[in-house]
């Protein structure tokens, strides 16, 4: 009898849904008999629609994904699958307790714990019902509370961009010009102010300093979502790329001489891929701040909010990068998930 898995990926940006896809693909490779039903909400569901991946929309917005209404919808969704063998949940904190309620084991995935700096320590109590808690991050950034003995670290799970810079530029028809890319990710209510300031800073920096034949690609969500930023540029060197109508966004990241990322999954992706990146604004959320501080000096990611930002940009591509970072693979998490499926 094949295992039946509900895989719930939080919205709050594109990163959780983007992480789920290669893990599910790895599950299908390792055990083709396993049935996986993917669900998300808010910007997570938006990302899956843009990528053409089948999923269920859980029906609540990002900013309310831990409130009473979202919890009720999650409970109803899980209870509607009576033959469910396992739930995998990426950072929807109420799900382990709901799984306890319906008697289904849960593998919980999160980039933070409540004992981490800036987090609410009370949230860890909600995780006690999880069979296993997987942190796809570097363990030195986290403090594990003693009552959670089921925590394990795999390293950040982001897919490197395998294509070369030359091949990406050829695919996009880009010549030898100096190219930048702003990667905003999914536009969310709790980070919209940050994303707006990041874009405003990048545009000003580019318009004042970039060579006349340079091109700056602004990668954002749908055109409707991008309009929420309320920022435009009359500079012909600035080109807006909506995910839903673009070629693979990774092509723009790989083709760039420098990427200005929002500190989320895109920043981790360019770090793993060795693409020069400059974070222009200090993150105002704990996980983003920790990741920037950890990557600066250890990777191709540089801090650009102190000193001369354009000098940081021009030096980013020639400054040596350090070694020592380790990364998780989708198959690592897939094996943890398969180990928790009942066999019989």
C-alpha cells in the first residue's frame, strides 16, 4: 500500500513553496509509489500557480496564516483526508498540534526555532507534537530548547543554478553589458515596506552609477502584485520581469554581474551558486538578518548598507569568496520523510 502524504508549504513569500517542489520531486524519485498532495496559501499558492504545479489552495492570506481562521481551515483540510499516513509541514506552526488531534504523524520543517534571537519562545511549545523537526539551516545559528529532542539540521535546501553565466546570457540574448538583477521574491504584507525600500535603493544606485549600456532586471511577482510597490523608473536600462510571464527567473540571476536580493531563498540560491550579490538594506526580520551576517565573508554575498554601496558592487565580482558552508539536498529531507511513513 503506497504512503499518502499531505505536504503543506507556508506562503509568506515564495521560499517555502520553492523548497517543497524539489523535495517532492526527490520523494517521487526515491519511491514512485508514494502519493503526495501539495497545498499552500497566499504567496506560496501564487508561486505554485506561476510554476504550473498542481496544488490545493488553503485559502488564507499570508498575514493571517497563524490565526484562528487559518487554523480552522488547516484542520478541515487535514480531516478531509481520512487515509492520510503522514503530514509534512513547512512552517505552519499550528499543524503539529492538529496532527496530534487527528492522529497522524507530522514532520515539521522550519528555518527558525522560538529560542532563536528575535523569535517568540512560546511557539516552540506548539512543535512538541511533531514526530521530527527538521531545520534546513546551519546549526550554529540556532539554539535548541531541551524539551525538543527531535530536532535535526540538514543545511539550507536551495537548488544551485547549474547553467553557466555565458549560457544564461546567450539564452536571454544579453551581450557584454554590465547586468544587475533585483530579486524581490513574493510581495508580502509584512515585508512590503522592506521590499519597497530595497527596490528604491537599487534603482537609485543603478541610475546614478551604472554604465550607459548596463541593464537592471527587476524580478518580482505578478504585474498586479508589483503595482503594489508603487515604484517605477523612467530609466531605459531598467527592465521589469514578472515571474508569471518570464523565462526561468534563474536565467536572470545567473546572467547578472551582481544581484540585489531580498534576504530569503533567492539570496541563499545565489550564495550557493557563487553569484555576486549585495544586500542593500539591513533586514528587519531575524532570519534574514542572521543569514546575511553568516554569509557575508563566507560566500559571494556582501553587505552594501554601510560605506560606499557602488564600490561594494564593483568589488563583489572580484573579491575572493570563502569556503566552509555546507548545504542540504532535497533528497536529505525526502529520506527523513520516507523514514516516517508506516510500512506494512
